[in-house]
């Protein structure tokens, strides 16, 4: 199952880390700023970018972690 997390603030990063640690899912992240996307990719080892539509493409579940 592919899961996309849109928003990589505190809540989004927590979900990303938990899903990564649990395993069994293909995970992608979309965020507003390139710096945040680079940090997610480096810190969590997950694909991340600033194109939310690309992050959500093909996902069976999209989680919005936005204020």
C-alpha cells in the first residue's frame, strides 16, 4: 500500500517516522519548502519533494498534516 503524507512538520514527520519504522508500506512525503523535503529525505531516508500532487500520485491513502 502506498501512503502519501502531505506536510512534514511535527505531526507529519512523526507519522512518517512511525510508518517507516513499522514497515510494510511505500511512503512518500510532500512539503511546501525544499529545505524541509531535503531534511526529511536525509533524516528519514524517505522520498520527499515539494510537488504534493507527485507525492500523492498512485497513493491509496493521502494524509494531510496541515494547520
